[in-house]
C-alpha cells in the first residue's frame, strides 16, 4: 500500500487525485489552506475506501507552511511514495496591470513551492531507491501565456530533467499538462461557468484527466498530456510562429 501526498487537495484536480488514489487503495496526506475542507474530504475518503487519510493544513505561499510540508516529505518513519504538486491558482493575463507582489506570490506557489517540496521528496525517495513526483503543469506551458504559462513551462522542463536524471535510480517525475478542465479553478478567478471565452470542445473532464495522468505517472513518463486534442495542439505549437501562438494563448483565463 502506497502513501501519496497531494497539495491543493481541497478542491479541483487535487481532490480528484485524492479520490482516485483512495479508490485504488492508497493512503493519503492531504495539504491545503482550509483545514475544514480537508477534514470533510478525509472523512469521505476514509469511509468510502477504508484508507488512512492524514490532514496537513498549510499555506504554501508562506515559508513556514512550505517547511512544514517539506518536513512531512522527509519523514523516514512514515514515507511518502508519491508527491503530487498540484497547489496553484491563475491570474489575469495583463501582466503590467497586475500588482507585482501578487505576481511574485503567484510565481512562488507555482515554482518555488514545488521545487522545495520536490527537493525534500527526492532526498527521501532516493535514499529508498523508489518514489514518484508529479508536477501539475498545463498545456499553457507550451505556449506564450503570461506568467502562468512561464511558470508551467518551468515545471515541464524541470520534470523532464528530473525524470532523465533520477528515473534510473527508481524515482520518476511526471509533468501533468491538462488543457481547460471543468473544476473550480476559473470560478476562483471570478469567472462563472460559460464565461471563460473557451469553446465547449476544448473543455476536459477532471476525472478523465486524472485517470490518464495516473496511468502516465505509473509508467514513469516525463510528460502527460491527457487528451488527444491537446496532444495535437501541443504538437502544433512547435511549428507555428510565436506571435500566432501568443494570440491563441489569450483565449480563456
């Protein structure tokens, strides 16, 4: 029986990862800011699947919160077999109009936090010669799309490198790159469903995204793009001019 630690586990893809991992029998450590939301999800999963669920409330934009979760990842008494770096949120695409401190906090949770948590996880996993790290990135990481796309591009590049270096030691790393997915992500940005400016065919189901992602994580793939339509779009980004790709990147939020 494996144990997975999931950040941003109270809603969206994080909660879906928790449900699917619990359904296959994995124990869980759930991380998010809201202890109340985590406790509700923990009770639901423990009752439904008989797994052990640990709740670890932490603000991952704060150094103390990051250190707390890193300490849990470093534990040899209760090892973590899978780290899912999922915590994050979006910003408006008008970089010059955004508050720079808000941009800095956004960069921290999408880049610094996963790097610090991955560092703690790799040390523990390499000592045991086994483990998996999954970084929830985005198709936005393949196109010019503001600081969100830039942060996700970092995670994709980092995951490819880490998988190449540590994979032979039994520790794999996967960048999970969904496109637009039906979760609460856009609602938290103040965009009600149907008002994101994205055509219906571009939307993915969260359950299917996580099913494909877990399959690719289990296979040790460096990059997982959980949809044929987005695989095609990613392939096109390699040949279209950057200016055109940037225009495509303005769709949705």
